[in-house]
């Protein structure tokens, strides 16, 4: 059995065509989805790595674990790293939201961007 058939459990995607504007997408869509998944993974791991120093230098975490590790301008350092995590990790959601606003269809992606922002608050 082919690898694709094993992954798709026998579903024949060659006959599936989706209308995206004027472009019919067949097998090319699978490459696009694979690239999107790779992009999300890359963003996730980079954001996770940048989160480690954010946690180490965070005053709340330091108080909780009972250690002190401060840098000169600690709050600016934390703000800069947190901003990188926010925009790097959330760029696909932010970009989609901005595209929806440009098309006057902001309600479609509002829930995604709101969910992303709420998840960062947790």
C-alpha cells in the first residue's frame, strides 16, 4: 500500500478539487498544507525557546521559586522578548485578521484572533 493511501486511509484526494478564487487546487493543496504545518511547527518551537528566558527572568516566577535573577532593564528585556513571541507565534492569525478587515469581513476571523490573544493571557 502506498504511503499516501496509508495516511489517508484509502481516501482518493486526486478527485477532490477545491475552488479558491480562480485557481483549482488538486494535489498542489497537499504541498501547501504541508508547508503550513512546517511553518506552524517552526513558529511553535522558536516561540517556545524564546519563552524560556521570559520565564527565567519573570519576577512572578522568581518569587514563586524563590530566586532572584535580574538584568539591567529587566522589564524592557521581557517586553521585547514577549513581543517577539506574540508577533512570531501569532502572525498567521494576525495576518488573516488584517486581510478580513481589508475585505470588510472582520467577523470571520475575529474568533481566531480573540482566541489567540486569550491563550496568551493564560
